[in-house]
C-alpha cells in the first residue's frame, strides 16, 4: 500500500480525489508540499525533519490513490482502509537573539556546523527593510565567507532571500513588502572549511509607510482635507471647501503618503461564508501617486476551507486617461506598495495574484482556492503608459466585490456543494454529476449531452414500470398488501430517480431527502414482503411480520440510510423464516415443498435466477460511469423476479374475473324476518 503524505503551511493541502481541474481564473495559494510514500502492508514508521519551519498553522493530509471505484451508496464496495497516526516533536531554539532596528549588534558563529539564528519583528506599515552585514572576520583573523538566509528555509527556492558575503566587504540586502506584525527569521551560516568561529555585526533599519485615506486625497477636482494620518484613520471625515492654494499644498503633502486606506467591514454570513463590505461604498477611487489598500481579514482559523473571490469592475466614464490601466495585486500577510515602479505582484517572500482593468477590459476576477489563514491585502494603483506624470490628475473608480464562499458559483447546475469536517476543521468541495468535472463543476470535457441526460432519466424512471406485471399478478392472486407495497415502491423509485438527475433532465415533486428515504424504504420492504409471502405462513403471523419488519426497517434506515445491513439483514431473516416454513410443510406432508415440479421449473427457478443476476449487477457491476444502465437493469430484474416468485393463490379463492359471476340479471330475495306491529 502506498500512502502519500502532504505537508502544507497556512492552508490545507489541496487533494482532489475526483481528479477534477481548476477553473481558468482560479489559483491555489503557494504550498510547500513534502510527499513521502509508505510502501508496506504492515506497520511502517517514517520521520520527516522540517528545519526552521515558517511560523503559523501547518496541515498534514494523507492521500490513498483511489482504485476503480464502485458506487458506495448501497455499501457493497469495500474501500481500502488504513490507519495513519502523526506525532510531532518540536525542538525549540532558546535564547534566540533579537535584532533591534538601527542598532548594530555583534554576533558570533561558533562553528560551521552550528549556524546562527536571529529574528527581528516587522512592525505595521513597514515599506522597506535594509539588512547589512559588516566587519565579518574569523577567529584566525582571516576573511570570512558566510551565507545569509532571510525568511524560513521551508519557503520555495524562488522566494528565499539569500546573500553570500565574502571578505571584509560589507554586504547588504533590501526587502520590499515584508509581512506586517510578524517575526522575520534570519539564519547565518559559515561556509568556511576550518573549524573556526566567525564574528560580525548585523544592522537592520526600516522605512515606515505613512498611511493616508482615499477621502483625503486631493487633486484639482477634490477639495477635502486630510482627516488624519495615523494607522486608525478611517477617512470618513472632511473639511469645508478650501482655496485652490490650500488644495495644491495638500495635494503635494499627499505625495508623502505611501498608501491610501479603505475601511472594510467583515460580515460573517454562514459557515465558510464571509462578505466584505466597504464603508465608503462598493466603489473606491484609485490614483497614481499612491496605491489604494484594502484589508481582507481571513485570520479566524476557519476561513481557509473555502474560496476567496475578488472581482473588480472599472467605471469607464470615470477614467479621463483612456490609455491608463488600474493594476491590482492580491497578496497574503504583506501588501504590495510599489505597483507604479515594479508593476510586479510579488512580496518579499510570496507571489501574489495580479489583476488589471482598463477601458478595453473593464472586469477582472481572481479565485483563490483554500486561501492561507492570514490578513490579505488588495492593492490598486493607476498606471499610465507614458509615465506617472500624465496620471497625477487622473482618477479611476473601481467597484470591488470580495467574498469568501464554500464553493464558487455554488458548483453550478451540475454539482452539489458539500461541507466536510475533519477533526474540527471544516472545508468545502464540489461533487459533480453527469460527467462534469472541475473545481466548480464547469469542465465539460467528459460531460454528458442533454440527450444523454434525458436518456438516463428515461431509463431510470421508465424501468420502474416493470413493477406493473408484479402488481397485476399480486392483485390477481389476492395479495393486496403486497401489491400496495409494490405500487408504493414503483411510485417513489420513479420520482426519486427523476429528482436525482443533474442538469436539465430533473423533476422533483417533493423534497429530495424525502424521496430518497421513501425509495430506500420501499425497496427493502418489497423484498421483505415477497420472501415472507413465499413462506406461506399463517395470515395473522404474516401480517404481524409485515408490520413489525417494516417498522424495524424504517428505524434502521433512519439511523444509517446507506448501511449495507439495511437490505442484507431483512433478506437473510426472511430467508430463514421461509426455509423453516418450507421444511415444516415438507415434513408435515412427507414430500418436497413446493411439491409441483412445474412450480419449480416455470416459476421458482426463473425467479431465483433473475434475483441472483440482479444482485450480481447491483453489487459487482454498478459503477459511476454505467449507473444509468446497470441500475435500470436492476429495476427490471427485481420486478421480473417478484412476478415469478409470488406463490399461487389459495385454492378456495377464485380469480377476480369469476368470483362475482351471476346467473341472471335479477334475483328474488325472500325476507324471513318477522315483522311485529303494535295494534292499537
């Protein structure tokens, strides 16, 4: 048995057992997967060493490759089961040095085998950080060679910030868009061969970002003052109309702001369902001087099981520069504040999700599947092709719609959104039908056509009409209770399968769950009453078993509707009763029961053969691909076997056609009742 174990930071591993594809505009947050394979049929222990892991939540998921599966609705297929137990052992570094911004701190690497680990806290509104390593010297007074790794070493190679310092020359590194309010890990290791210590000095400094608010941004068409420049400014206030000179001075002061805040309110709607509402309205102004920033809070710990959807819609009439473009970047943990210069949607350690809208393409959308549990930032800025000078007085209004949903587009008409819970963690996924696939059931590569859907619905519903011969035989032989059960089964099986179909070929006369329960109940009770009818026990005992068995079957279905013993239990118990009754009748009559060879050849053997073929098709041949055909064959075979297996009517009863036969139209009736009258 091979089991693949996935490790992922920040969000659960994306394991799709159905093999569906993601939509074109959907992306998965960068994951750091470590896959191991356990190839053994007995107990096996495997250790995975993760050195200097990134701070935050880590998820472990075990994936067993899915074999050629059969439908598990009835419970006959036996999946391969395994037990996976994960134990975590944490070895912590004690007394890790903490760097202070603007203070040169001497540090020492004892030996090449023991690298130096330090950390520094990145405050909020940090625009840039400089790291400098200087005065590097070995204990032997020789030039040193060290390697500095900034960030967790579990990050992908493309996002690690690594510098190599050689000799006494100072080396430095500048980082933009750092994660706010988080600890940054720095590891320094000696690359020298000699077992000598290395001494050095580390110096870090930050360039802070002065936040503003979009309502305080003044250009030649705006005349509101800045209500506040602190982190908590919401930008909802204003001041009276100012003179043009004051407006120009405020406009020049606005250039010192590195971002414009937009207040966003998080509204929890349901499980893994969040809507983000902008206090100043869904439309925000975007300028070229500094980016407009929105904070999308996804740090509750239960938000990474859905899909984060961000939709941008540009108001074309608000954009005075026809060739200008609004560039946006959605990133986790750290915002991108340099869209006007680099035009790259990447932070210091992560790759973001770029979006852009213009007059030629006014709408853009991105879907982040299973987003990382963290603060997400949406940065927007106006970019002009000929330089930012022509955009200084330009403004663009963009409507922003952001929300977290369990399943994008509710899985469409060919899917059903399912919420799954594993050890207190909740996540969602789409269950697709009719050959459709994809993360939101939008991939029609193997989808069924409308004609195929109609054919499948007709097969599954009209095949239940094979119960009509069984109902006719039961009525003809005076088995009215059995005929009522068959009619009930035919009715609810027909409309359950009509409601169970996806797409356009669907019709539900009542709630789906009710139809399913009635279909399962009728199927099991039909088998139960048929076998008891074949046993030929006394009527009072037969009807007691009918009612008692039906009540127990209803209770069992309510406890576990898809349990295998819901059908196997009543069948086996009824067969035991039938065999015992037949043995009793055979011993009592001193010959085989049923005694007629015609009964065996023309009725019992064909009926038993049809029943065994139906069970074989149901249990061993029914798959998701051929369900429409095999289950229709199951309906036909079961209904046909019932018509053969029903015993003949009692000898003292005549058929319905001759039971009320009259010799003449009128009949003279004699009343022997004595009439007594009171004489007065």
